[in-house]
C-alpha cells in the first residue's frame, strides 16, 4: 500500500480515522450469563483488551475490513472467529464463553 503525504503535513500519526473503527462489547458465561472478568480479547493477533468486572472491553482504532478475533479466559474454552468492521462505525461484539469440560474422574 502506498501512502502519499501532503506537503507540509509530515506527521507520524495514524491514517485518518475513516479507515478505523472502535470495537467494544462484553464477555459473559454461556450458561449463567454472568460477566467474565479478565477475559483477553485479541483482534488481528496484535490488538488486545481485557474485560473488566462487568465483562466489558473496548479497543480503539481497529483497522476496518475483515477482522479475526479470539477470546480466552481462565476456566473457559477459547473461541475465535472472523467479522467485518466498517470504517468509522463503532462495532459491538458480545461474546459468550463455555466453561471447560472437567476431565473425567479416574
């Protein structure tokens, strides 16, 4: 991708926000619907956020387009998927995680 700068406007800032969107949402238990604190949400393998006590998370400046995401939390099965994020439009991602199956007793 070739980026041409405007004369006299040489800054190291990110490209205009039109190519980005904010992503936010919640992570909850699939059975109890209780918010999951400490879940790590990873977008495109480089952007991460950790859910707070209410299960909420947010990531600013997510590049628009097809986006891969993954969610992990202690005691829960990790999940991953793909979505499409439109430039300049906030995107909400509400996630439900299943508890990990207990190993069978011996």
